[in-house]
């Protein structure tokens, strides 16, 4: 197969350069942006959130492309076949285990990230507003969208503010942090939730943020002690999902608004089932799960925090409409959900096997479905 270079720009990545190859493989290698002088450069990660520059390759056949990738990222690419993965998202491109492909794709071993190159560490901070002082949800959300989202952010971190729609924490808030790696998390926050020396230096060098933080704290709690928190690592998710990496909330002129739903469903193991047994089951069987259209599951395992939950199923749903197609009311499935289950019998069978080891998402377990109401700009 021959490769003809096309000078088209791929619009889905903003101002970052990308060159399209017709009928071949082009690789775009992540780079880490400049960091402030007070912060040591983080360990490079194969992460789509770090920015991109062109890796000058013109691979004219799959064998050559495979050899070039081995040289740059290591690992065994034997058995990779042209076109073996799901269709590209967006403008003919996709992320696969930390590298962008434009044209055709094949898998290669991951470096500490999940199958889509996404972040593998999540932190939940349980936020509350000061209703005794008369603070309203509208006042708090307006402040966060107008001022809070512009607070400085640790490198490799992002956050989304969620408001409970239904379930245990209806009307209450959660800060969902997604972090590139456990190492990048630990650079700024200890296992006890304390700021590290590097974090204290980070804020000391940004005194302009203190006024915004003070206003936030007058309205409610911030993502810091004594707020309850849990740190999770990702066990599995669904790379075939139509919910792709991107903003969970967006409301900007001239752009399609985004407000994803994030369901947090607590899980518990059955008597006699060990964590190793359940972790192995998820690792060996999660590929059998087909999500509803515009839904994406994540199985998370609690690792540390002053509220340490064992496991959660985190469902990321593209919109309220996508939720209502299948579950417009809590725990009451629609006909569309029943039809989907009938058409995906192995997924249903996998869920039945899961229930022999642990509880499943939804009733009668504790859960909250949240709506994204603000997010720091990417």
C-alpha cells in the first residue's frame, strides 16, 4: 500500500498540528508542554491530554510502521493487523493506547494507561454548599463557571463539578478529578490528603488565586481537607464506546454545548470473594461488555482516602437525553433497554457471572447519578 501525504489539517485537536496520511499510518507523538520553573518536569506519559507534535514518519506499509513504533515506544507489535481496530472518531483520527493514528490503526502495548491512552487515576471530592448561610445552587454554580474554572491547576490534572440528579446525593456536589497517573497525583497530594511541599510552592507562587479560593470557601467546600475524598485507579473501561475522550461540560459561544451525566454506583464483594478474584474477573471479561449507545462504563477500585469505597462502577453518559432513552426513571428500564439486552446476550451473561462475585450497579446498592455543571477549560 502506498502513502500519499495530504496537507489537510485535522480540526478536532484545536491549534495542534496534525497531518493526514491517505491509506497509511501516521503517528503523532505526545509531548509535555512547558511547565513553571518551580515544578520539575513530570515523567513523560503516553497521554492524549499532553499535546501533540508530528513524529516525522511516512510509513508506506504496515511492517515498516510496526518497526518504527517498536523503536519509539518499545513492546511487541507482532500480530497487529491493518484495520483491526474500531473506526476512527472525529475527523478520521483516534487515540489508541496513548498514540494518535490518522488513517489506519493497530494496537500496541500500553505504558501504564488504559486501552485508550486515557488517565488511570480518579479522585472524588465530596463538596457541599453553605445552605445555612443562604447559598443557593444557582449562586454556587454561577461562581464556579465564571471564576472557579480559572483557578490554576496542577499539571496533568483536570476537574469537573458534578451535581446529583438522583440517588443518594441528589442536589449535592462532587468534584471529579482525573489525573494522568498516580505519580502525578502523588507529586501534589499525599495519601492522607495533605498538600505536598511542591503543592504548597505551587500555590505560594500564585498569590492571585487566593482571592478566588476565599470566595469559593465562603460559598461551600473546596477540594481540600477536611472534605471527604476517595482516590481510585481504573481497572477497566470500554474502548469501543461512542463516548470518546473530551469535555464533560462545555458552554461556549459558537460551540456545541456539552453536559455529560456521570453515574457513581458503589459495589461490594460477596462473602468469600477476594479482591484478587474480582480484579481477575474484570480483567479477563470486561471486553464482553457492550454499552448502550452514548454510554461508557469504568470499573474503579478505591485505593486510599478518608472515605475509602471498595469499588465503583462509573458510567459516563453523553447527555441527559442519552440517559433517558434507557433509564428515564431510577432503576426503571425502557423498552429500548430490554431490546438492547436481548441483542447483546453475552453482555447480559457476563453481568450474571459478575453478580456471583459482587453487587452490580443500580438498586439496591447506593448510587448517585450526577450532571456535569462546570469544568476547568482544557
